[in-house]
């Protein structure tokens, strides 16, 4: 057995020179280093390639595949705060009724009933009656108008903050309306609209009138029922749909780009249809912003080819390209994950090789020491 191991050592281990094992060790270290670098590279976030839609794609209506919650503390409002806001509303509606809230009706006969709702009779069998008056509220009185809104929202006498918000909405709308029309019928339509749209708030009103001014190319005050209905169209849409400030800004940028054309074919009274296409897009806001910037640069061309249809095709194709880009991004992420696994395997192999080679070099050192020791031993 001893001869066998000595023979194996001389034939398979030590016939390879020490320098060769050192070179193999260096190669193992290089492989380990490269494996670590490969792992790091494949651990970086995968970015998606940029997307753009060409005019040729819009004309062909086909993608060219050959081309590349905050937590807030509840607000506290007092009765005096509410009265102060009512005073602001009174200044808006100086000629409206604030005092005469209603009157009693003419007396009329009513049959008496007991606690169970049954008619009461006297000893002779006659039904008992009594004279009654009802209170008829004045529908033109602003306090009654406000009360109808509060009732529709389920507010009680202590809901000062919520009532103030209602008054703020009316005040904002009052400022956007000609005074004569406002007191004639505008304020009553506004009150009805606020009651029907629970989601309406100050942010939505501000966005709505910003959009209205951009679409109508004017910020004139409302002076008729037709203009009020048009303004309420924007308010209703933004109250019932999820539209961010950025969506509104993007839509306005396209409308502005088209309105600045010297010669244009698409009518300005249909700008809201353009805005709806932007609002209804399924693109993320960053992609939508980039897409509309590309579209606006060629808006003259798209206007000559039916602006609405061109934008609808453009957004559809852009969404399709984004989906393709996202799919490629996902594939790259999967590939990187596989590469990371491979790099770890290579690194482990390289580490084991280095350990093995180091052990062999250690044996070389021991052999060298033994030879020197034997050579220096006196005979």
C-alpha cells in the first residue's frame, strides 16, 4: 500500500511543476473575480427601452416590429368659523333672500289620530278634527338651499367643517359666475349639482375650471344656463373619473399646441373629446407624458389627418409598444436572475479550485522542506 501511494504522488500530483499550480491558482482567482462582477452586473435594476410611435405607424395603424395614503389629523371647526364663511357667501349674494325662510300655510282641517294612527271618535261616533297649519319653506332663501345640501350629505348641526366645505364650493363657483345670472338662477343650479355629486370638492372644481379655460381658450365668467351646463360637464366628469393634475396638464399641453397652429382643421369646440382620450389612456403617467410630447411635436401632421382619430391610434399603438417593452424588460430580469445563479455556481467552483490548488501548493512546500531537511541531515 505504501508503494502505491508513493507511486500515485510521483505520477499524478508532483509531476506537475509548482509554477504550473501557481498559474492555475491565479486563473482560479481571476474566475472568482469575474464571477463576482458578473453577479453584480446582473443584480442591477432592469430598465425598459424607450418607446415612440412614428407617423408611418399611425397612418398604417400598426406597430412596426422591425423598428426598434397620508394620515391626517381631524380638523376642528367652530360655529364662529361657519358664520364667518356664511358672511362671505352673503357678500357674494347680496340681493338674495337670507331672512324670509318661509311662512305658514292657510289653516285646514285635519282628522285627529291616536298614537297608533287610528282616527279618534267622540262618544257619538263622530270623527274628531282640528285646525292645522303647515310651514312652507321659501325655496329661494339661501339658508334653505344650504339646508337641502346638508341633508343630502347627511350633515347634522355639529358638522361645522363639512358645512364650511360646502360653503367654500359655492363661494368658488360664485366667483366664476356673473352676479346677475348667479342670483337669478345660477346659485340654485350649483346647489343642486353639489347635492348630486358627493365627490365634488375644491380640488376637482379648480381642475375643472383650469381645463375649461384651456378648452374654451377663455376664462370668462358664466352668464347663462348653457355655459353653466358646459362647466358642470367638466366638474361631473372629473368627479366621477380618476383624473390627476398631471393628466389635466398633459391634456392642456396638447390642446394648447393645437390652438397655436396657424392653420388647423380640428374644431376647437371638440377639444374636450381630445382631453377624454388622454384621461382614458391606460398608460402610466410617465409614459403618457412622453407619448404626448412626441405627439405634440407632430401635431400639425396629425391635425391634417383627423386629430381625434390620429390621437386614438397613436395612444393605442403606444400602449402596445409599452407592453412589448415591458415584456422585454421582464425577460431581461429573468435572464439576469439565471445569470446570477450561474455566476454563484462559477464563483463556488472557482473558490473550491483555489482551495484545492492551495492545498497542493502547501504539499509542495512541505515536500520542499522535507527534501531540504533530508538533504542537510548528516550521514
